[in-house]
């Protein structure tokens, strides 16, 4: 018996012997996997620790150097939207909250369908009395030094132009030729601007008439719907006619670039203002809410904001309508004068850049030999001037001009932009670059597309916003230059949209570096291409295109081919 047991044990050991190499192989693989997992975990942990330490260092820096950026109430600092917990079922108040904020837009459709209730509730715009980002940053001595450096750069540009005019042309012009050429027929622009405001004011009384007639037709629901639908068609038609007239007048008056930009941008601003007023107050009229609980019963009329609210909104530096906004206690005349002087200084800087860089690089396009090497040299020669144009354009419009008008109107909420320069994705850049326009697109385009058209699809609503914004940018630039050259639409609506999705997972440092690289390269390419097209149309003797395909070919190509 013992011999049989020993034989069976030996057989088992013989059978188990070949499996030993398999176990060692698995053990080696497990050890390699464990070491790899540990190294990855240590790397990720070190990155997370570094991010936490970096956030702590930035928080400490802000607490000492940037005290205005550290406040306990998130709604009172640099966040301009809050998410409503439930649809508001209260009347609007003409006054803001006690802390200076105005009421969010009311929601009168409290009972939604099941699908709408499942949609994510979008946040509401709030207005808070606060300074602009750069106004707060420039209170720090380090940031004021950078501000002084830009002043010196402006002085150097001025000295460059003076020396060139005196030693080369024998006179000192200071860029006044550029002003005289760019602002020709400005009196026509002012006349059209006044007529546009007459139209905009007439819209207010038309809206009031629609609300009153609709209220009187309340017992006749069919007539009420017919009246509302007819007024809606008339409103859309008037908006299209308004846009068509402003663009066609640029061609009829043959306006130069600067004058045409003033007319087109102001017309676009008024269009956005009118839609904001109608969109906000139509919802109140359709919802049957009055300003006060007993206003409709006491007067027999639906509530329409007074003309003074509408008039203030037309000139206020915001595109979101409210009956009232946070107001400052007084006008700081020194602050306003400084912002106005900055506008004038940057205008002269633009004239200098046009004469000493854009005109110098591209004035002979079509008259001189042109190959890939010459094009590359011209593109890189425009890198630095284009970066200056980009940064100064932001500072001119979104900081100096809007703060100047805000100070004169005592408009309290100065958050016209956020810290877009720290963005590492194009999502953040587009959201923070121009808060004024982004708020309008979000409030009156994105939210309506998200809620009523695409039924909860964020991607489709975002793409619709991008396409509308790209078309408006191209329309302004194309009619101002009087050419069909959709480079802006391609850069904004195609390349910009692609970069939004491509850069979402980019690391912060690399993402911010690539953002700035793409902005500088993109602006240089944009300005260079439009300048070449402009001078090609001016210099080249181009024959009339014979087919529609030839009409689509840009002059920069037909000039040398």
C-alpha cells in the first residue's frame, strides 16, 4: 500500500512538473504589470500634487497681490450666471436686489412636458456691480509695469513714424492720411445711424401696440393667434430689411473700410438690442405676468416697460435686456477721460501700423513678382504687427470704450470679458474673450436652440451658435472691404470649431501655449490674406469672370494665374 501511494505521489509530481514554467511566466507578467501600474500611479499622483500646490500658490498670490479676485460670494465676483432651482413664478421688480444684482429672467411656462423637464436647466444671466478684470489687475504694481511697457511701445511706434515721415518724405504726417482716407463719408454714416435709431424707437411703439391689441383680442383666441403670427412675420421681415439696408448702403455710398465698419457694427449692435428687448418682453406678455400683481387688473393692459428703460438699454454697454441694472453712485471723470485717451492713442497706433507695415508689405501686391518664399516672408513680417492689432483691438473695444461708456452711463457691471489670456482650450477662450456678445448668443440663440429646436442637444446648439457668429463676422468684414473672400468664415466656423473639440483634453500649459501660437499665426494669416486680396483687386487688371466658378476664385490667385 505504501508503495502504491509513493507511486501515485510521484506521478502527480511528474504531472505538476511541466506547469512550473507557466506559473513563473504569469508571475513575471504580474510583476511587470504591478510595476507599471505603480509608476503610472506615482506619476499621476505627482501631477495631482503639483496641481494642488500650484493652486495653493496662486490662491496665496491672489490673497496678497490680487485681493479683488478673492470674495466669498461666487455670484458677486467673476461668475455671471446662476442656475435656477425652479422656474420663477413671480413678477419682475423694477429694482435690483439689495446686494446690487438684478433679477434673472422669469420663466412663465412652469409646467413643461416630460421631455422638457428632463432637459438640463440652463443657468441665468445676473448683473452685479463690479469692475473689469484689467481695472482690478492694474491696481497691482507688477501689472501696472506691464501697462507702462505698452505705453513705451506706443511711443516707439510714434517716433518711428515721425522719423520715417521726416527723413524719407520730408514732412510729418502722424498717420493723418490714414484717418482722412478711412473716415471719408463719415457724415453719411452719422445720418444713417440717426435714421436707424428712429426705426429702433418705432419698434418699441410697435411692440406696445402688439401687446395691447393682443390683450383686447383675448376673448377671441383664433384672432389673437392670427394677430400674433402676423406681427411675428412682420417683425422678422423688418429685421431682414434693416440688415439689408445697412449693408447695401455701404456699397451705394462706397464707404471706406473704417466708416463701413462703424456703420455695420453699429447696425449689428442695434439688431441684437432689438431682438433682446422683443425676446425678453414677449415672453412676459405671452405669460400674462404684470410688473405688479394687480397692474393688469387695475389698468386693463399688459405690462410693457416704459420708454426710459428701453432708451437706456439702447446705449448701455450690454446686449441683455433688463428693466434695471446695477448703477454706480457717481461718474469718475478722470477714469472716463483716461479711457477716452486710450481709445485715441490706439486709433493712432492702428494708423501707424497700417502705414508702416500693412501698406509697406502689400501695397505692391500684383505689381511685383510673387512666389512661395515672398509670401512666407510677408506672412512672418506681419506676425508682430498682427499680434499688436489683436491685443490692442481687444483693449480698445472691450476695455477702454465699454468702460468709457459705462462710466458716463453709471453702468455698474463692467465684466465685458474674463481672463481669456489664461485659457488652455478654445471653449474657455470663446466664452471669456467677449462676454458681451457671448451672453447674447447664449441667452437668445443657444438656449432657444437647446430648448425648442434641438431638444437638449448641446453639440447641435453650439454648432448653430458658431455658424451664426461666423456668418455675421464674415458679413461685416466682407461688406466693409467690398469683397467676397470668406477667410474669416473658414477660420472661425471651420478651424475654430475643430480646435474646440481637439483641445478639450489638452494639458493646461501646452494648451495655453498652443492657444497663443494659433491666435498669433491665425491673425497674421487673416490680416495678410485680406490685405493681399484688397491690393490685388486694386492693382491687378482682372478680366470679367466668364463662369460662376471663376467668380469664386479670389483675386490673389487670379492676379498671378
